[in-house]
DNA sequence: AGCCTTTGACCAGCG
DNA sequence: TCGCTGGTCAAAGGC
C-alpha cells in the first residue's frame, strides 16, 4: 500500500471551543444560541429522526456540528441545497466523499447486504485501499488540484466529483475571506450547480451543491480527470437505472428496489443525502425502523430471520440514544458517510446513533483544545479487517492529521455484524475521559 | 474547433 | 427609490 499523506485533513469550524476563534456573523451567533438551547434535548437525534420540521431546517447538521465541532453537511430540503465545509489540501472533498473512507455502507449491496465488491484476498484489499484510488494520496508539491493539462492554467480545478463542471463566475462574497467560484454541470439539460470557496492556499473551504444531476457520471476520460480516477468506476453498475441518483457510487451494485427508493429520495431532496428522517414522517416506529434498515442497506447477517432483525434494530431505537455522556465528552453520530447516495448517507447517521454499535464505533470530540490530540479515525471495516488511522488534532480548526500509514486491524465477523462497512470514528483508550 | 477560465457588467432580491 | 449583495451572463482569451 502506498503511503497516506500526512496532510490529509478534515477541518470544520470549531463551534465556540476556544476564545480565539474567528469572529462570527450574527447568524452564526444566533445559531449557536439555538444550539446551546438544544443541548438540553438529550434525545436530539431521535427527535430529529421523527420530526421533519427541525430536520429539514438543517438543525441536525448544526447540532451535530455544535457537538462534534465539525461543520457537517447541512441539508436544506426546501431549497434543494446542501453544503459541506471541508479542507483537504490536495484532496478534493468530492473525492473524499466518494472514497471508501467516507462511503461506508455504500459498499453494501442493497439486495444482499453483502459487500458486493469486496475483494477476497489481502492483495485485493490493499489495492482497494490504495489511497490513490480513494483520493487520499497527496503530493505536497501540489497543494491544490489543477487541471489535468499540466497545471498550465492558473485556475484550480473544481473539486472533482466525477462530473464535468464549467466555471461561469467568481465573486468575492461579503463575509467570506475567499472568492466564491460558481460552476455548472456541463451536461446538457443538467441544472446542477455548485459553489466552491477556496482559501488562498487552494484549500477548499466550502462547497455548496444545488439541485441534482439527472444523468450518470461521465466516462473517466473526460477532460478533468483528477480525483475520481479509478475511484469507484471499476465495479458493476446498472447505468440505466441510476438516472437521477446524483453521483451514485459506482461501487454499489444497484439491483434491488432499494435502488429506486434511494433514487427517489435523492431526486426529491438533495444531491447528497444525510439522514432520511423526513421519509419516516408518516410511518409508525416499526415501519420506520424497517425502512431505516432498508434505506441504509443493512440487512444483518444472512442467516438472521427478518422478524428477528426487525425486533432487534426496534429495541435499538427504544433503548434510547446516548449521545452525550459527559459535559465535554460527547459521542456523536458523525456524518462519516457523505457519499452521493442517500441510501448510504442515511445509514451513516443511524450507525452512529445506535447504542448497538460495538464499543469502538464511537466518535469522541473533546471540548478542550489539547484533548483532540490522539483522536483516531478508524475507517472502513472491510471483510475481516478494519482500516484505522491514528490522527492528531488541530485544536483550532479541528484538523485531523493522518499519519503516513494507515493500519489494518483484524475485525471479527461479530464486530462487523451490525454495520460491516461503516467508517468508524473511534475514540482511543488514550483519550482522557472527562 | 471545442471547451475551459477569467472578469466586468448586469440582474434580481432585499432592507 | 436606492444601495447592497449574491448570482449569472457573456465576451475575450488560453489551452
């Protein structure tokens, strides 16, 4: 396996975790006020799964952001927009979104619940985790993406998410340090646009997508081929059925009705789904539970009976959702899977909120500055192995720095039982408990 | 030739 | 009505 860049980073806004944070707008302050009030709600996640109103206003992402310190993808279902704040020098967020690290359940076959594209041997696994394929390899000499024509242009290519974009404008937006670039999907009749903000160093600080693609991703030999090169395109896919599924991860073998369900959700909501609470609005809890499992592609072990699984995934829900354990030590559902499919995205949230998850399937964020150090990311559990990378934290920006070499750990099938392909943010035992 | 970025101008919404 | 702001247009030029 080639080495990982040590500059891979996921950075979000730190919500009032230090007094040295940058000045914030009134809207941000108002939001924080709202968030502080909401901390009183211990079951906020469950609430958000059941209450569309708060969810659709982006409350969930903001709450998660408030608790996790990350600015997570937010969804505005009314405007059909979502935004992502992410900084990844040399790694396009879009690539990250599609990488196995963030794709989690996307690897599950919606039909069988199995990892449809799972390599069967070590070599294959290593290849699968080739960081060049998932966009984690980073050349320090290229702090940002450039167009593939050798970087002769001064411009930086938009975050490559597999689609072709044409820049049609750039503007320095008030309140933003950096200019905002406007891109349109070059596909005829596709109205998808995105706004990208980059820092002076070329780091993408924000991406906002609008609307959804009404076409599959173009072939790889398109003009702009950075980032997605080989990411997910080597798997079988029913291309005719992914119409409307924005950025469908080609790792998924869409062969079940779940595909249609997912497609419907994406078309009606947002390009990158995150959670699916609204879908369950009019359903009773059991149905909701069932749909959750469907939507997230989780079908449990192959030898489990459907009623048993239903009863189990229900007990989960009824058992409460321990989302906050201490004042400053919080286990949060982090949107680790920010892939372009709602099926995947919805599952990620559920994975993180469930108390059924194995003990390592948590993500801790500490309120103090130094406590972030030592935070680790355990990645995609694949087959019998788990991919993990110790990370160091940047207290100011919540930047997680990954070491050169990720670590593959053996993971028992039992551990993998609940969510075998989920990316796991794990708090290490070395982290201080407050 | 085609596709892209750049960039100033224009437009629409809002207070 | 006016100014501000974000978003878009379109001509020019590069690759």
